[in-house]
């Protein structure tokens, strides 16, 4: 599928002064430019995204779907823990997660992805995704140049990040692109093995969690 012209965003919720944002410009079906920033809080992220008239998709490291079973475990989480035992500790039960990832992430989605905007949502998990793509544990502090180089190759344009928040936002853009153009067809939110309870989609069932095969 050819990507529409416009903007695709990536957001990594963090603490004060640690909110990563990436904005990719899509022209003629490919990413021609990606800009990353670090902002103070979720309100600053919302303010930037509200100005982005051509925004049509966003990838966010947050719980874009909730489960009603024990500890809030979703089949997607259990699948990741089973598939990647080397980094399974990075997949925490939803009920045990810290506030920024869950609360700020959903605050941004609720503010930006209203029915009238038709912004496609992709959930992401940058730390585990890096392992899935490279077979190497995530270590931005020691390998930032390598990780930027890898992202530049994946996206087809130059990527230069200043911190891990920006890198996580940028790889969230990549995951969104791969889902939208059909490169990745595995939606983790369709997993059912080991699930308890039901999935609740605050932003509607068009929300996805694209993952490489």
C-alpha cells in the first residue's frame, strides 16, 4: 500500500523534560524527512500535534488497548514475553506500569485522535522492538550512533537523535509506516493465546499494534 502524503508522528511519553516527539514527512509514498524533538510534558506534545494539519497517523509507546483480566495482562504482552525471553522483563503487566507511559500517552491520543481527525493509531514497544529487529539488546547510551544509523537505513532518510526519548519516538514512526504500507501484517492486538477477560479500545477498534513477522 502506498503511503498518503502528509505527516506521521511518533511519541515517547517520559518524565518532566523527557517527552520524545518525531515527525516524518511522507511524499510520494516514502519518508523524505524526519525531525525529532524533546519537549517538557504531554501538553507541549499536544500543542505541537494540534498544529500539524496533515497528520494522519501516530505511533505511541503506550497502552492503546486495555484488558479486563488479572493484572491487566493482554494477549499481546504475553505473546511478546513468550516470543522474546531475552527481553521479557521489558514487558511489564499493565497494572504495574508507571504513570507517564500509560497516562500521558493516552492523554495525547485522546486529545489528538478524535473521530473528526481520523488519525490512525499504532501502539509500539521500542525496547522489545529493537531486539526483534536486530537481535541485540537496546543500549542507547553506548550505541546511539549505531542506533541512529540503523534507523536512517530503515526509514530511508537521515535520523539524528539527541536522547533515547527521541529515538523511541522515531522508531515508533517506523513501526507505524511498516504497518500502514503493509510491510508488517502482524497486529498484536489480534492475539488471543493466554488472554483473560476482554480488550477495551478507548480510541476504537481501528487501533493497531503492528509487529514484524
